[in-house]
C-alpha cells in the first residue's frame, strides 16, 4: 500500500510545501506557487502585487502613481512634467499645470528674472535710480537697497487745503474751511469757503472813533497804509495855516478847530520887512507898526504907484480853499440865472477883499453850471489872499426866473 501528498505538499507526513515543485507557504496554512502570497509589497502606498513569471512585482495603490524615486504619490507634479519645458508645475485639481511664474521681490533695486527652474533676484548697480514711496524723490540703489532721497513737498500754495502725502497715491490736498488764511493784515476778515481763501477788508476794525483822525478804512494795498492795513481819509483840515502867534488845535470834544493863540503883546514877526514892533494881538494875528520904509508912510494914498522901498516888499500869500454848490447841489430851474458875490472881511481891520463873482445857470433844468466872472467852470475855489483871519460874506446881485 502506498500514499501520496496533495498537490503542493511533500514529506512523509505531507506537512511541508513541495519546494522542489516550486511551492511555498502562502501564509494562510497552505502551499502556493503564487509569488504574491503572502504579499511581499509592504512599502506604504505600494501594496499592489502582481506575479510576473514567478516573481512578485509591487505597484502603487489605486489613486497613487510612481514618484520616480521608488515611492508612490498623489501629487501630479511628481515627478515634474514641466521641467523639460523650463516651467514650473502646479496642482490644478489633481492635474499638472505648467506655468512661468512672475518674479517680484518688491525690491526696486533688484532685477527679477526666471531661469527656468526658479526666480533669480540680481542687485542693480549702486546709484541706479529707484523709488519706494511717492512721498520721497531722488532715491538711489546702494548694496541692493533703495535709500536716500528728499521728501516731496505737497504744499499747493492754497491756505485753505490740508496737504498730505500717501506712499502709494502721492500728494493729497483736501479743502478745509476750518482753516484761517491769514494774510498778515489785521483789518481783514480771513475766511476759507469751499477751499477758496478770501481776505475781506473790514473798515470797522480801523475806526478809532476820533474825529481829528478822519475816517479810517481798511485798504492794505494803498500807499501809506499802516502795518495793520488801515488808511486815514478825509482828515479834517485846519481853517488856515499856523502863524507866529498861534496854531490851530483839533478839538475832539466839539469836533472842531480852535486857535491856540499867544498872549497879546507877545513878540512876533509879521514877515513884513518895513514894520516894527511886531506883537501878537491875542487872537492869533501878528501885527507891526508901519514905517517910512514901507513907502510914503503909513498914511500915503493907495493911489500912488511908487513901489514900497527900493526893491519892493515881499508879502507872503495865503490860500482860500473851498467848494461851492447851489442849494445843496439841487438842479437850477431851466433857463434860470443867479449871480452872487463872495467877499472876505478881515477880522482885524474890517477891510473887504473881493473873492469871486459866481454865476449859477441852467438851460435845461437837469443840472447846474457854476461859473466865475471870467466864465470858467469854477465849483472849486483856490485863490491867493493876504494872510489873516477872515469872515466870508455872501452878496446876492441879480437873478432871472422866466416862471
């Protein structure tokens, strides 16, 4: 009687695998010729085994692929399919995408390039112009860094804007009506409105309330304006010039002029060479006693034509200044004429001096003309007289009134 072992088994008791026939332990209590039993593929993600002619061949698990260095991966860019084209690879939803990167290190002092495998940042030569901000100008490169330069001025010359600089946007000029555009003149009202400056003259800031100073106005551009911009206009004028026996004084209390006269008898000089014993009269006049040097004596006739002294007498002249109007400037009735005489009466002697003969006339009633006796338009009187204190007398002569 003879016994035989099952296929794949061998030995007197059939307890071992028939190695001579190519069997080996399958790891599960049996014998097999399958090279993948038991599974020799134990590398992570590479556990798929295939029997290749009696030899086990390990491959990547489902979803993985060979990484080119003996391992398995899910990265589509390993191994790199873009390197041969001089590009980089990126995962685009599980698919390899080749691209050329934008190389920028945000340093204006490097030249940024891609060499086919990586970005290269090459420093620029020292002294190369550069810029890191719009608020600094004239920067240059030094050892690969952008340095130096000068701050940019954002002043737009407008006192009604707030001026600032943004590194990326540059200058910013924002209207601010809370600002005060001071022009350095104290009598102007300085205001910003809608980003526009105005400096409005304020006459009230100049008025000192004094009659003797005239009317003060704010006119900083006028010649003679003070540092505050104020100018005095229409200052009251003394009735006459000061003399050796008195001077005119402006009185704020009465808003008028008064004569500050020297006491009667005070020695003075009447500027007449042929008088003697010149003395103040107490009312501002200086009067001397005539001498023979005046020519013919003090009682000589005024009809004489003999000159006073050998070379004459130098008598200083004064001026009468004034402006004439008809009835406050009202028009003269049509075809109406009115003639008057103006006289000066010397307060010290009572002597009359003819000042002017004036004709008021109108042909259409819309205006009036004012003529002196030589038929010049003469609303303004500016005539020479002997120095003295005079009263002005009005003498009406004749008029014509067709009505």
